[in-house]
């Protein structure tokens, strides 16, 4: 399973290098200047131009304008929206990234849904883990995040996390988290690269132990079908602190079907390698369903970097409105 994910991620990196090389080649060809000798010719005097109304009717074009309803509707639309900024680029970008707006499964991406959008995710897996998420975009640059969840039947690979598991990942121990996602780049300025800072403060129900999670999310669009994500993470608490890296790809199989391979590597332990494979299907605008297979302790932030001994199947419902 690990070898499969390494091969998949490595192939995406090679693909990105090829795309970048092709873009540089195309730009060099466009920027090259070709000189051509032009023969001098004596200019000829142009005959005097006589302007005359069509059919000797000065009001002809005005009459045509009045009788064509589609042109009149266009003119009315322009007058009604002349004070508004209609960003065609942003509309195109939102359509192309509509599957990315739902986020990742165990690795977040840097995109933020457009201002005024509410986001809801509901997760449940075969081992009984249950998580819920709500986000609201106050602007195109900032999203408020609220989440809660309960871990069940977690059995970590690394024994060094036994005290951490009993504190945060014990059965029916609900975790609560509030945080935010701040975009450091604007999609209008760069269509193919986004950077976002995400941080959140959480606590659990049984032991009232707080924790802090911070990550710097980098998302690269290679082409219209493939995007790549790289996300360094850091978890801090009084019980234990550790860092890690999340890597993922978004591969559009169809306009409404996306494959999402992900992996999280803990930097303070050689044994923690949590991987996930998700399939996302958007059955309606603003609604999508994810099916995933993962050995992460949980899809919530606190469990993403920790490897469980068992793989589990999960389902996520996504809503944007």
C-alpha cells in the first residue's frame, strides 16, 4: 500500500516538471523576435471618402436596434450592472475548482470557498469514528471553522503515543475545535498556486486538555485535471507535541468525479505513515459524497498524522450553499 502511494505521488511530481518545462518552451518561442525585410512602396493617394447613411435613412440603425429584442436585453443588462464588477476570470476559476472547494479528506487544500459560502462535512467510518465540520467564508481570503468529533476503537501503531491516545483518542471522548483558514495569495493573481495558513484551537470533553494545530497549506494546479498539495503540520499540547507533512493529489477522472490519494508522515517517528484513498462524486451543484479507505486514526486534524493498525472504510457528505 505504501509503495502504491509513493509511486502515485512521484508520478504527479514528474508530471508537474514536464508541464512547467513545456510552459517555459512555449513562452520562449512566443518571446522570440523574427526580423523580416519589408520593401518600401510609394503610398498612393486615397480617394476622398464620402460618408452616406444606409438607404438614405439616418435612423436605420437605431430602428434596427429597437426591433431586435436580444440586443435590447443585452443593453438593459449592461445598464443594470454597469456599477458592478463582473469577474469572468473568477467565475471560470470557481467552476474549474468546484471539486476542490470541498477540501481534502485527511490533507487540507489551500482553496477557500467564495465569500458568503457555508460549508458542511459529515464523516463516519466502519470503526465508529464520527466527525462534523462547519465553515463560513467571511471573505474570499478567510474562512471560520468549527468542528467536533468522537474517536472509537483506535489502536495506534506507535506505542510512544499511548498517553496521547488515552487523553485525546479514547472512546466516546468528544473533541471540539475552533479555528480559521487565511489565504496568503489571491486566485486572480495566480491561477495555479495557492498558499493558505490554517490554525485551530481544540479541547476534549473528558479531560479538558487543550491543543493547538497549525499548518501551511500549498496547493499547485498542474493542469485542468490534476492538482497537487503539500502541507507541513504541527501539533502542540501539554501531553505531546509533534510535526508532520501531508501530501495529496486531486485527479479529475470526469467533470464530477475525482480521485484523491493522500498520505501523512509524522516527522518524530519512523513508523507513522498514514495513507488514504478517496473517491469524490458530485451528484448535484454544491453537494458531493466521498468514499475513502484509510488507516489514519481519524480524518479530524488531531488524528490525521497518526497511523492506526487497521484500515477502515469511510463516507463523507459534503455541502456548499
